[in-house]
C-alpha cells in the first residue's frame, strides 16, 4: 500500500483499517532465517501536519523462525507499533528520527517490513526447550533464571565474607 505525498497533503491524513499485507517473499529474501510468516494485519493512519508526514500503524502477524538452540521451527505471534516521521526538508533530516522522502510517496509495505526485521527476537525456543531450560546443566555449569542467579550471588557473597566463620565459633561456644 502506497500513498502519494500530494494526496496526503491535500487530505491532511488518511486512515486505514484491517489492511492485509503479504510480505512473505520480500521478508524471506531479506532475512533467510525467516521460515514462514503469515499475512500481516495492519491498522493506522498517515497524517500531514504542515511540516512532517507521520505514519502510525499497528501490525500483527505470526512468524516462524528457527529455535536459537536446536534450529527446530518456532512459531511466534507478534504485534508491533510503528511510528515513522518523514520529511523532505534537509534541515529536518539532521534529526535521526526523521526519514527522508526518497520519492513522491510513502510506502506502508516498506515501513512494516523494515520494522518486522528489526523486531525479530534473538531468543527463540520451542515449548519443550522452554520447559527444559530449568534442568539444563553440565558438570560445572547450569542454566539459571535471573532470580536464581541473584540468590546464588548473595549466598556466595555471604560465604566469602571474612565474618562468615565467626558465626560458627559463637554457636559452638554457646553450646558448651
């Protein structure tokens, strides 16, 4: 879906609902890690405020990627909010958050595809791998949650304290 700059400027804004984008081939070509992606449902608007062209969109889809551990396919439901600001003024482009207008139109397909690629999660596990994370360990290591690690660090800190041994001495002298 594309909108001409003149059309956006004349109408001051265009709303769109329940748009369905099929970007599967483009996304799979741009990132070979993507095994599959459903059609992308998008709602939002593109507005002109006299200086900037603002694109607001919410996209939802299901993407299939290889597990980061076993490379087994993992389906992930995602939804993302997209906010992009465009300008044709050289002065405005000094701001890193403003995209240049490279043609006489704004493309929803390009904006959604770029944002999907940016939001690909690094950690992807199958249901079985998620369940087994707690029991993964070797001879001198094991996988811990953040809470378990914090507790481990606190215990280690207490044990390495120079006063840790004094508690045992006082307990022995009290028993005698």
